[in-house]
């Protein structure tokens, strides 16, 4: 099922996977490189359904002490059920408490209301807008930037 997520245009609507389909070798390479280096990937697992998605910290910078948050919930049966928020908060805690990050950020298209709601639910603040930054489904769209600092995350308890 993992590979089929990248062929589903609804699942990949707001990410680059829908534009450049990964091969099986690409997926195996991604999984093999998902530990250490500049990224951390955590599987989102459901008791009955198994692996339903991934959350990751990408472009981890030990100098800037920052990383980019990303999520892919591939099993659509689990959309809008709170799994993304639970997994996202767990990954933010890992980033701040284990990786010693100071800032975690993400960007999403202005028409991706699901990711915007998730970023806010995780305590991120809207930080800016990159105008006409994406070509998505035949149109130019803005990218909204969100971020959270370690102290803000800890203050939320």
C-alpha cells in the first residue's frame, strides 16, 4: 500500500510526489536513508490498519537548530481523525527534546486548508507568505509559512 500512496493524486495533491512519481528504487532509497543525517521519519501506525502515513523532520540544520516538518497521510480512511495532530506533536517533541532544535517550520499552499489547520493545532504560527510560489493544478498559488519555537511548544504543555 505504501507505494500506491504516491500514485494517488488526491493524497499527493499538495506535495511534489504527485508531479514526479517515485520509482520503487526511489522509495527503497528513501526508507533506507530515513535515519540520521538531515532527516528523521516516523511512521504513523494504526492498531488495526498498520502503516497509514509518515511524519518527518527534513533539512535538519545542527547549526541553525531548525528543521522542516512534513506529513503524508496516505490512507484516506484516516483523514480528519486527529492522527496527523497526534503524530505531529510527538515529532515536534522529539525535535525539541531529543534533537535540541530551536525552531520547526513548514510551508503549504494557500488552498491546503487541512495542513493550515494542522500547523495551527500543533501550535505553529503563520509567519509569512511566498507569493505565487507554486504551480499547482494549472494555477500559481501562494505558499503560507508556519513555525514554532521550542519555548512556544513547551509553554503549550
